[in-house]
C-alpha cells in the first residue's frame, strides 16, 4: 500500500532532483574547461562523477580525499580553477 504525497512533498523531491541535475551539469562543464596544455591533460578528465560527488555539500571523506589526490598529481594543478583540496575535518584523527 502506498500513501499519497501532499503537494509540498512532491515539490521538495522535484527541487532536490533539479538541484542534483544542475550540480552534475556544472561539474561536467567545469571539468571540460580544464583544457589540455603543453604540460599534459587534466587528471580529472573523464572522472566528472567523482568530482561531482566531491563538490557535494557534505561528501564522504573518502570521496574528497580521492579527488584531492587526483588533483595533487595533475600536471595542470597550478592553473586549474576546479581544484579539490582536503579539508582538515576529512583527515583521520592522529593518535
């Protein structure tokens, strides 16, 4: 048996899906703007799903750390406007 949604719940779902789709498009566009250069091709090319997840409001630490590791090894990191860094709260606590 299913329960009927009231109009406000249906609107919230639509707004969330729209926001997620907008964020995915923005991440794909941003990754595509990092053009190949004499120094090489951007390390994030072809990994827009990972970078979209890392750009999320509160991504899992493992996702952000993986994206930051890719950025750190990228030959274009000095001029990239879409760089992901590790936040202090993403690091495991030190003993």
